[in-house]
C-alpha cells in the first residue's frame, strides 16, 4: 500500500498550520476561535500569543477558562458588551464594536473587537475574530474632539462650540419661557498678549 499521498497531505497540513500560527502571532492583538453556547459559555479552541500583550494573560489560561477575559471589561461597558454579544450570537451577525478593559495594574485600554460566525448549530455558534488595541487611536480621537470644541491658546470653548451651546440654551429657554442674558467681552489685540 502506497502511503506517499497521505504523507504529503499530512506534511502540507502541518506546513499550513505552522504558517497560520506564524501569521497570527504577528498580528498586534489577539486572534481567536471560540464556541459560544446558547447559555453564553465560551470555549476557545484557538488563541494567538497576542493575548499576553493585550491582557497580560497566557494563552493556556484563556483556553482553560473561556470567561477569564471578562473580568477585565470596564464596568461601564460590561452590560452593553454582553447584550451586543448575545444579540450577534443569537442572530448570527457580524460583530464590530469598541470597549474598554482595565488591566490588573490599573492600565486602561481601548479594544476593537471584530468577529463573525463560521458555524452555527443547536448548541450555539463558533466565531472567529480579532481583538486589537486601539488605545492610541482613541486618545487621538479625544484630542481631536477637544480641539474641535476649544481654543488651543486659551482652552476656552471656541466660536462653534459657544454657538451650539447658545442655540441649545435658547431652545431650552423658549420652551420654559425663561429669559437668557449674554455678556460679551472683546479684548483688543488679545493674540499679542
């Protein structure tokens, strides 16, 4: 019996698996494959080494306890995340969301999670996905939002923000029939000070 084809197939499979693990290990985040049961239990069958940099936990810990990453979720994001995950698992939808985690040392990180269903049966669903650290991007977004609303020199609200605030105040006061008073101070040659 010639088993050459079987050996070649087995070698090709091992080579592809090694290649996949190499690629997954280079992604700056965590790549995963997880079964989520209808009761919400998570059983990971693959977790990339990036989980260590992201959460500070070992791959083996996540594989042994599928819920070990939940304890890191920021308290303000826990309920929303559970509801989003429950909905996408139930309906077999794509998931793309952002949330915060708090590491054991107090470090706050922003995470982007994207996943999709690859298999669904009466026991639940298997999802593959990636978690990426977007903390720097979020800091830049917050900085840009602040710059869009405040004068960089004084830190005070800029013209656009003041007008938006006054418009809201005017609308509120018209409904309650309360008067509004506005005082403006113009300092000549302020920029040369």
